[in-house]
C-alpha cells in the first residue's frame, strides 16, 4: 500500500522534524567522510581531501534545504515564517501600520455595516419557510399601473377552494383590535387570519401551540396567538400568559401560543384566527389579503390558467369588483412586501464599495512608498536565494496581516456604525420581520472582503517591489538622481483613481443634499406648526354605520374646541400634505369631455381649511348647516378647476362621483361646487399637486383623523385631547397621537435625510483618504527631489518657482483625477436619478462646486510639502552628494 | 526545487532505482556506482543525489534503513520497495523506447 506508507512518512516528517534533520546531517556527513577517506587513500593530504570532497558534493546547505523540501511541510513552515516576519516588519513601522490599518478599518467598517443592513433588509428579511414559494394573487388592468391583492371574504373563499396551484391558502388583515383589559382600552394591531396561517407560513410557536383542527370546529372556544414584541411589552415575557383570557373586540379569547421574535406576519401584536364563512363579516373584516404556498413546479403560466376562470366567475357575479379588461397572475412575497429602502441601500452599498476601493488605493500607495525604503532589504533577500514567488508571497503575507487587523478593527467599529445607521432608518421602511445585526453571514462577508482587499492593495506593490533590480538596488542609494520615478508613476496612477472616486462620492452627496434642500424648502401651502394629530379608529362593532360615527364626532369636536389652549379642531379622512389614499374618477354633467384620471377625495369637517390655513379663493367654505344636513356640497382646489373647468366658471356646477355610490352606498352621487380653495401639497412632498375634492365628513362618518390647532406646544395637549375621547366612550382607544411636524419628519424628511447623511459621511471619508493619498505622493516626491530642488535654488530659482514645480507635480494627479471623476459621476448619476427630486443628475451647480472643492483640498494637500520644499537650504541639500 | 546539474530529473530517478535494485546501498555508494557504470561520463554533483533520494522515499518507491557499514559506522541504506520495482520497470521501458527513437533520428540524419 504505497499511499498508506506515503501518508505515514508525511506524518513522520511532520512530527519528527528535528530527528529527521539530524539524520539528514548525519547522512551527508557520512557521505563527505567517505569521500575524504577515499581522497586520502588516493594520496591527498587531509586539508586537500576535505576541499575536494566538498567540491564534488556541491552546496551542502542547499542540498539539505532541497531534501527537506521533499518532506512536504516546508510550505507550511515558510508561511508561518512569513507571518512572523510580517508581524515584525509591521511593528518596525508603527506609523505606517497604524495609517494603513486605520484606512482599511474605515473602509471595512462602512462596508460591513451597510452589508448587514442589505443582508437583513433586502437579501434575507423574512423568517418564513421557503419564502420564494409564497405568492399573492394579483389582478390588474393592462391600462393601469395599479393592481389589487385584497379580496372580499367571499372572493377569498372562492379562490382558496377552487384553485389547484396552492398547497395552502391563507387570509390575513391588518385590523384594529380593541383590547378591553379593565383600565384604558388599548388598540392593538391585529391580524384576523385563517386557522391554517401558521402551518402555511411554516413557523412553529415559541411557546404554547398554534391553532389545531379542533379549534376550527363549530362552537369551539375562540383562541388568540400573541406576537413576541407585544408579549414582551405587555406581559414581560411571562410564559403563564398561556391559557389567559383576553377580551378582544368584545369576544373573549384564550391565549394558546406566542410566536418567535421574527414572526411578524403583517406586524401584528395579536393574531385572531377565525373560520371565514361566505356572507359573514366576522371581526368587522370585509377585505383580506390572500397568500398561497405554491405547489412545487407550478409555472407562472399554469397559475394564470388555473386562476383565470375563477376570477372570471367572480367578475360575472359582481361586475364592478374587477376592471373591464383584467389579467391575473402571481406576485412573489418579496415584491408584495418590499422595503422602500431597497434602492437606496444598493446605492449606499455602491458608495461604501467605492470608499473601500479608495482605502485600498491608499494602502497600496503606502506600501509602494515603503517598498522604496525596503529595496535594499528585498534585494538582499533575493541575492541570498529567495525566488520572486517567495518574495511576492512574503509581501502579500504582510498585506494579509494588515487587512486582517483592519478587518477585525473594522468589524468592531461596524457594531457602533450599524447602531447609528439603524437610528436614522426612516420609520416603516423596512419589513417588521427584518433582523439587522452583525451576525455570522455578515462576519463571513467581512472576512471575505478583508482577503479580497489584501489582494487588491497588496498585489501591485508586491509585484513591483519584487521586480527590483538586484545590482542597482544594492549599489545605489535610494537617493540617486531619478531614483524611483517609475514608482512615482505607479502610485500616481493610484492617486488619480482615488481623486476620481472621491469626486464621484462627493458629487452624489451634493446632489442628494440639494434634493433634501429642495424638498425641505418648498412651500407646502399649509401650516405645519402648532398642529396635533390624533386618530380615533371607531370600533366597527359599536359604531357600525355612518350615523353612529357622525354622532360620536359631532359630540367630540366641540369638547375639543373648547379646551383651553385649543384654537380650532377638525376631522378628516387623511391629512395634508400626505396622500390619503382615497381617489376616484369624476364626471362633470354637461362638461366638455370625460377625463377618467382619478381625483383625490377628502371628507372633512367645517374647520379643516382654517386649521391648515388653506386659503379660500372663491365662493365659500363649509358651514355648520352643511355638516348637520350631510349636504351634497363640495369644495375643489385650483388644480381641479384647471382640469375640469379650464374656461367656464365652476361655482354652482355639479360633480358626480359614481364610485361613492358603491363604496359608501350613497343614494345620490352628485355634489354641487360651492367653493374653490388654494392648491396645497396633497400627495406627499415629492409628487405634484393633484385635483382634489373636499366633501362634508357627515356623508359617511369615515373621517377618523382629528387635527387640533393649538395656541401652545401641541405635544403638551395630547393627554387632555385624548381624555375627551375617553370621556365620551371609555372603551374607545386613540392612536397615533403626535404633532404634524413629527409626522412630516418621519414620513417625508427622514428618507432623503437618511441617504444624504450616509452619503455625506462616506464622501467625507473618501475625500479625506484621497487627500491623504495626494499628500503622501507629493511629499514623497519632494523628499526624493530635495537634491534637485537644492540645485535649482543654487542656480537662482526663487520660492515661487519651487512652489510652481511642486504644484505642477501635484496637478499631474489631481487634474486627470477630476476629469475622470467627472466623466464617471455623469455615468453614475443615472443610478442616483430615482433618488433625486427637482435636481438634475448633471446639476451644474453641484458639479462646479465639487470640482472647486476638490481643486482646493487637492492643492492644499500639495501646499504643505511645497512649503517644505521652499525652505530647502541649497547648501544642506548639496552637501549630501 | 533544485535541479540536478546536467541530468534530467527523471533520468536521475531511473539511475538511482537501477543502482539499488540488486542490493541496498547508502548514498555515497550510489554516487560512486553511477559514476563507475557510466565510466565517468555522467558528472552528477554528488549533493544533488540527496534531494532525489528523499523525494523517492516520500513517494514510497524506495525505503531507508540505518545499518552498520563494514567500517563500523552507521549509514542510511536505501532499497527498492515493491512499488519502486514496478516504477523501475516502467521507467526503464520508457527510457529504452525514448533512446532508441532518438538513436533512430540521430542516425538517419
């Protein structure tokens, strides 16, 4: 068995190294002694015999080394040696090592932190079993970009029972669930769902159980399952919550289980599993979201063929439910619940990638300039028999050591950086289930990145240094005329790249800054200060219809208005400047042509315009009488007038809203225009103002946002206002109590600010590193050309000439860097376009200011070494010759 | 890895295997024997023998044993293993094929 023997020999040579080496010595000594003995017997004297024997034998040391090589462990030994040597040489240049490690750590920190966000939010956000086979059913019209994923309970049951493509189908909702627990009623975020939800999602409970078959039996006791966060907050993670009764929406339910932390399906505090029946609206649920687990191997086309007849039947039964021309298909889970941050995160990841490259270029540069001082050492090693490969390996080992230290430090810093990033993430922009942390996959990524960077920054300098000409390096001092010019051109190339990439980063940051300024400085048309907003989601059980709801609010409004510190109060179905979600096409009887684009609808109380400071242009505002009678009056904004009455007078004209007939069950869908108000932002801050119709809230009683204009700090009044609701109905919770400016902050400003702050930080780091790069290369050149400068001065050059000399040298990197950077940022701006608003990606102001910035910091970096050059004393410089 | 002077590596292997085929020999004896048989034509730098010996030992074609020589000193004696014997036959066959081919080329031109 040759291979077992081979293996045994290998092991032996590993563990008996010293003995084997001794034996090798003995073996060779024996050989020499034999030869000497033979030589003596041939008539030589002892000394001659020994010399002759050594001559025919050749280089004994080399022979031993080559013999040891065949034992096979030399490679390993050499690597260990390289590491020891590398550590020693890093210790010898502590300044160099610190700068290099710090640069890398900055780059790796930023990359690791961003990657952990991307991994948690985009790549692996959901904890459910095989997320890729979870699909929503989407119905859309080819004419519109909108699609629908929600279905009535009856439609859901029809699809769930008749389809053949899903293994399991579940319904879910985001519902207000009122928990009456004795004290103040609490509104919980509930998910009224089908019994099979937990099986289809494929996640076992943390404690207790999920619904079983018996729970679906008629007359079985009602159950509830808790979400982890809610369980921790309300019950402090107490397992004895199992079996406890909770009165949820007036039904007493037994808690049977608690889900694990990342199970946040529809972000629920509490899961209310029920059995859905046709024609019943249990728990006030009319619409549900449908999610199915696809059977393996079902294609998109098969799914469409399977679902098409079902939807066709549903449409036949209720023609208004689906558009005239419709298509049906599947929508993947990740597309159904996307993160609004996805695109921004990839852009930021690109930015940190560039930052890392700049850091690499910088370290590369440092290594190159260090190679100059190490030329003699390297030449010496080469002359002692080190091959080029061996030298390269040795230098790369040093790079790996640098990047390992940089990686460890960077990963440690990333924990802090991630905390800062997460604190800035706009609310509600990442899936509830997402877990963003620096965990194993992220650290593996960091490890990989560290090694790739070591190759990136280490390979070129290693190749370069190992190419050193033996003889010249040994003979010449490093200071000779013209020495190292090749090196300067190599590192000059790196500096050009650094300047170019930092310019791209700074341009991105400046474009985002201008976008944020454009968003924040625009006029919204409404007041945003002194406004307190509160949502009063009336329970569908106790306030089942419009009149009940209207009665409640009609009592609430005067109570709030009469509070001390309150100037005015109003109700609406959604507040400016946010998009309220209610849109419908309108018809103008007797109008010139049909315009089927939808207009915004907002049901408001009398003082809504006064509270927000929306100015009346013509006609009148709503009156108490309008509200009392639920009269069919409407107020429109200017955009509405521009679209529907470009040439005629709108006041007194009628507007029909056919959709209201279905959705609100209105007998009459015609409204008469009584007033025209100023245009104000009504679909968020980055979409243009849409035509809008204001209607009296008493037509449906659906308005549940209370907006209070205060005379003082609005936040201070939140308790007193909420108390008015409790006074009317102790079981009625209030939610979302906050000022309008904090809403604006969270929903409109925090997104762009998130990108701008991170981009600015990355750009600042990149620029700093690039400036350090320019400084390094220029000051190195000055140091090497001290002699030349001295000669020039001796020949009559003044300080101005020297300054020009240094600046001309610096310009050789800065100017091409800026040119390349400009071209690159024009290409890169295309990626950024989706994030920009009212700013062109080629915004001349941004481009020019960035070029000026780079020129100034670039030449500032030359200025410091230039001053050193100007102070060169010709006598001193020449004396060295 | 070192190269033996003037000798292709594989050739040196063949010579070593052939030399120790009849009986175990120590390094110096192998060097002498190669010199003798080749009538001093093959000038092997003696030192280069040892890396080759160790390599063959790692391949398990030869094995080594410390034994006393006739002068009473300890020396390392190399002998063929079964695998080595097979290898020797293969390389010898290769060699004769190659050399006769070269002969053919050299003589016909």
